[in-house]
C-alpha cells in the first residue's frame, strides 16, 4: 500500500514513542525525518555523520539476515543535509548514557543491548502494538508499518522541495518516487466545475 501518515499522525506517533518507549524515539524520528529505509538507518555509523552534524552520508544498508553492511538497495549514495531538528537529534545520540561507544564504527542507532538495531524485531514488539493502540484510540487513521515513514517523508517533502531534490535525497528516480512512494492526499478538495 502506497500510503503515508499525515504530519499530525507522524507527530502523534513520535510523541507516543517518547512517552511509552523513549529508547526508540530517536529511531522513529530518524525514520520520519530522513525518509531512509530501515535497513539504511540500521547501518548508519558515526563515520557517516559529519563532525558538525550538518550532513549524513547514506551509503550502506544492513538488511535483515545480513551480518555485513551492503550498498543501498539501488546502489545510490546520498549526502543528506541535516536541518536543525535532525542535527539536534544526532547530537542527542552522543549525550548521556544512551551512547557508550562513539567510535567511528559504532552505530548511531544501536539496539538496546548494543550492536545493531534489529528493526524487524522492533516492528513486531514496539511499532505494531503502539500503532494499533493509536488506531484504536482514533489518533491515527489506520495501521501502517515503519517503512511507511519513508512514504510519509517523501509525500511531505514533495510539498516543499523540487521533485529532483526529493528524488536524490530518497535515492530513487522520479518515476519510482511517484509510482511507489508518494502517498495520495487524504483530503482531496474537488472544485466545482
């Protein structure tokens, strides 16, 4: 399903993670704020973050079942510029007891027990139950997987950036962008004609 969360649903999801599962809130924010695939975020190491937090190099992926980083799905590399909120998120990953290992090879979003974050396990144990609760309480219209954070970012980015820039940042062609990622508007206003 090529559907996206609304910005309100995105924000409600982030707030809910901050309240119920704060360890995973930065992961959820990064999904929504970068449009990266989960396997790309899982592979993100400090060596991919510029020292001034101005840029992320999205160059690798850690698919489920892989022990070694691979190239991204379509072998594209992106120098993703960080806005203020993304810079703040990354800086927060370096503070406090959350990050014990800040070496260049350490994961930016490690699992709770160290090492890589197993995003499929996260989906099953944390994302799905929380989102189903949000659907049941009427705060989110319908259940969408964590991968739909990518659809959400692309859909919202297309409202603010040229399609060529969104295509580059999402690491897909403009054709694929529209065919597979851009969500439909939830509130289509039909003019009288």
